[in-house]
């Protein structure tokens, strides 16, 4: 059974890569953005341990605020190249962007993906000066599975218990705020995700592991360890309930956050701002993220924007 499900995961990955092979031609890199791609963030040159750096042209010598982007794909598929239009739009707003790759399920476990994230954050910390990044203004955003990875990864910077349960040494790169788009926050509900994915994320006997209490993202150690967070979803997002429920958890604990929930519109599907960057609403999402980062923590406790 495991072999069958693994093969299903690999087929999904292959189908995804084939479907979006022409994406680079559909969305060429803007002329005002300079891109350095496929930089290894570890010394072993593991293929999945690469990142891209975006910098606005004509800003040489300037120290810029930083956004770290983590691509989505349910932790099973996806790549940093898919998020290139999204990252380029953030860059055009005057930000230095680091877009990271990480290993995918079932080639590893969720804990390994968290370790990849922190390895990349350590690289960014160590090389921030040479890329012209501002250590006092670092933010991060992710969509779908990337939002889930960021939620856990950034929370463990402030929660020793969470980090120890995952067996991960967190980076000390200071992330001031998060943008979480169509987050795949819940992984063990009785739905299509929860029925198949948990054992491949956390291990076959994860319910007996030290990490078991943290499979729910609503655990207080996670929720109360997050910086100000902007949550974005829509009525046509198939994981909308995940974002709405996670927002309730943030509100219960009075954590600074803001929720943007787009009304019913067949174009505004799951993580639409990453999939369809040409939509006016996708450009609006970029604006919301930048505005939130520039006004971190101000007037966003329990906030709701429709």
C-alpha cells in the first residue's frame, strides 16, 4: 500500500511539472528585476537545497527590506520556479526576495522539510550583507503547503518545545511578520489530505511520537509563538475552512493578525495569487502583503478585511 501511494505522489509531481513546463514563457521575468537562480544554501549541494534571489534593478548599493518566499504544493509537489511571477511582483515593490527550494514528501518527512527551511534561513542570515538585505526588516510568505511549513518553522524559533519535538535546530534569522496564503494548516483531518498524508509527513507511528500534540496547528505553543500574520483566502479556495479555523485560533489567543477573505468568484481559487498572477486580485494580494509588512503589528489584532 505504501508503495502504491508513493507512486501516486510521484505521478502527481510529474503531472504538475509537465502541466507548468511552459510557465516561464507565459510569465517572463520583468525587465526591472534581476534574478540570481539556483544558489546552493548548503555545502553538500543537495539538489533540493537551492534558492533564488530577486533584486530590483537600479537599486545597487541600497539596503533593502527582505521577504523569504516558500512555495506551495501540499508539501508533495511544486518548486520555486512556479512562484517566480509572484516573487517578481514582490521584488518590484522594492524588496530583496529569497525564494527557497526544499525536499518533498515522500522523499523525506515534514521534520526534514523544517530542517531545510532553517538551513536556508541560516544561509540568508550569513549572506545577507553581500546581497544588500536589511536584517531589521525581514518577512516571510508562503502559499498552501509553504504556508504550513512557515507556520511551524517560524513558531519553533520561539518555542523550544516545538523545535525539540521536531528534532530541528531553528535559525535565529529574525522574521518580523508572515503572509500566509491559502494555508494548508491542517494535515490530519478526515478529508482527502488527512486520510493519506500524515504518516508520510510525520512517520508511520507519529501518534506515539513527541510531535503528536503539535500535529494540530492550534496548539498554544504554535499559535502564541507566531509574529504578526496576514491570512489570505477566498470563498472558492478549497482549503478556505483551514484559514478560517486557524484565524479563530489566533483570535482566541489574541495574537496580532489580519484576515482577508475574498468573496465568491470562480477565478479566485486556491492560492490564486501564485497560480494566476495576471488577475487584478492577485496584484491586490501583493499590495496587501507589502502594506501589512510595512505596518507590522499595527491595528491587526483580531482584524478582518472582506
